[in-house]
């Protein structure tokens, strides 16, 4: 027994020695590699950079929320700086002029996307419109998205679904408040986040597959519940700061189990989407004017460019890009208006003057509501859905703001910091929709949906949904904060920009709208 234990001990110690030797050699190799890179870079005019640590580079400086950490670094080192996430060079831009240069002069150079191993499953091996690098595949996906999925014709044909879902949420709120409460002057309480998320999910599901997430009778099936939970977890996993994307050793070890979780969640979403596709193929549903139905029609004549995988990738991208971002933007707008009741009153007065109180606001009314658009623009200025635009990657060397940028550099544009630049915006941290009235905001750099050829193609749909839902909430109900204290405006961490504490507010139906709201029942 003693001999066996001794052999095991020696074996274990031997294994530990091999591991230690491997790590030592790896450290030596990386040190020599970085020394060589630094020697080469010394001959170039690189952007300023803080001191870095071995292996991890500047990852230790990246605290959550990341856009705040990068803004602090930019304030100290300059609006254009070069960081290193592991072995990957990262260009951080917080200057309107430099950002515009990246998306105009060097638009093609920065048209690629960096590869993140942790998101490989969710992006169908980087074959979605948001993850594919610049080339034939991306151009085909972009063509399908702009001409068939998010075209003006598609937006017009889906306007009925947007109206139905917005009114369905208003009806739920009206019923929850109770008719007697509205006549007696009592306020009901609501947590808006879940309501807005469900509306966004229902709307996108109707656009994609012609069916609601919660079913026509408002009943949520177990399969749909699992799907929603998977979608929510996908957002969380996609927004996680995964060190393994930049330091391979951590990816191999996978201490957090991120890769296993990603595989499990992707399986649920993929199977759900495949089932929707199969239902369309095997039933009359394929005749409906939906995204899946139209793409399957094109599949008959062009099976390669409209394969099941491409259809799943496109529809999953719609869900990922349109659910959280839309609901978050409306939640931020309502929070800002609750903290600024004068702006709420001004928005409501405009709606009453344009639409009246004898009918519900419609999508066709939105062009006649300029102040409502100012509120939305100011919300997106202060709280852009993607505070750091989706990362780009350079396909070659270029010069930005007079600095040399190496090939293969990841580009992070800090839109959050740019849109709060005190040199561009007066009282930059203040909520003031009036700054956009009568074109006063024209010429000031603001791109919450990105810029250039990789700009988000879903901007048109997003603005219609946000305008319609926000307008109906203001038209139909009176709103108050829970108490005298202002709404908590702390930001949560994530790929998008969620509010840290879900918004809870008091509301009641407006007396002048009760008759109109009663017709929804």
C-alpha cells in the first residue's frame, strides 16, 4: 500500500512538473513574441497605450460596464488609444472625427468582424449577418436582410402586427389597472420590463413565423417558455466578458462553464427554429406572408443561398438584435420621462393635439409627432442600445487620426462617450429633448445604430416600434413614480445597455381615454 501510494505521488509530482514546464515554456514564447512585436511597432506611430501586463494585456483595466472603463482610459490617454486584450490589439475610439474616419475613409478596411469562440454557436459558426466578415457571404446575407426581411415593403406589410401587439399590451395594462380604479383615481403598479420584453418577442415571432410567443389565447406553452428562457440566457451569455475569447488558455480551461452553457442554450433555440421551418414546409402556413414563409419560397429556386441554416441564422439574428434593444430603449425613455414630468406632459399634449382622445395613436401618426421623435433621439443619445458599437476588425494596416493601426486590430467605438461629449453637447448629461427640435441637433455626430456598410439594417423597424409603443403608453395612461425619489438610472452590464433595476411605476388610465380603451376588451 505504501509503495502504491508512493508511486502515485511520484506520478502526480511528475505530471505537475510537466505542466509547470509547459507553462514556463509558454510564458517564454509569449515574452519573446511580444518583444518582437514591440520591436517592430517601435518603428510605427502607434496610438498611446497604458502599461500592459503579461498574457492578459489590458484586460485587468476593463471593469463593468466596459464603456465606462474605456471612457476613463480615453480621458487619460486620449480619444484614440491602443489596448491589448490578451494577444489581440484593440483600437478604442472616443472621438467623433476619428470614428467618422473609420466608417468613411476606412469603411472597407474595418468591415470585418472579429471572431469570438464563445459566440461561435450562437452565430452559426460566424455565418449571421452580424458576425460574418466582409465578403460574398456577408453581401448575400445583407442583400436578403435589406430586400426581403427588413425592406420598406416588409415594414409596411407588418404594420398590422405592430399595431396589434402594441394595443394588446395597452389592453393588458388597462385590465390590470381595473376600470373602477381609473374612475376612483387610484393608481396601479406595473413592472414594465417584462411587459416590454414580451411585446418585442411576440412582435418578432409574428413577423418571423406568423405566431405569437404566448399564443393567440394568451397561453404560454411549455415549449415557448423554454424558448423564451433560452433567448434571455442567450443575451446574458453573449454579453458576458469572456476572457477565453482573448486568452486561449482560459478558453481551454473554461472555469465558468460558458462553452457548455452556450452549447445547451443554442441547442434549444436551434431546435425551436428548425421546428418552425419544418412546420412551414409541411403545412399551409408556408403561404403566409412571414419571413420564414418568404425565405422558404426563395429556397425552392436558390437552395444554396436560402438553406435552412441561413434561414435560422437570419431569424435568430432578428431575435437577438431586436428584442432586448427595443424593450430597453422604451424602458429608458419612460424612466427619463418619469424623472422629467414636464417633458412627459409636452409629449402628451402633442399627441392629444395631433391624434386626439377619440382614437388610439397609429403608426401613420408618427411623422406628425416631432417632439416624440426628439424624446426618442435624446434617449438614444444618452442610452444607446449598443454603447460600444458591434466590434469591427481591420483587414489591413491603416492610419486613424494620424496614428498607425496594425492589420487584425479590433475596433471599439465608444458611442456612449461620444454622444455625451461636453465639447459637442451643451449640458451633455442632461435629458433635454429640445436640443433636437427644428433640426438643432443636425450635424452633431450621433450614430446609435452604427455607420457605414455594417450599419444596423433594423433601424427602420426599431424606430417604428419604439415610437408606436411609447406614444400609446403616454396617450392612454397617466404615469407617476413610486415615490418622491427619482427613478434609479443606474446602468446594468451587458452587450446592450439594460437599466440595472427594472422600472416599476404607478399608472392609471386617463379619464378621457377610458371609452376608447374599453373597446379593446
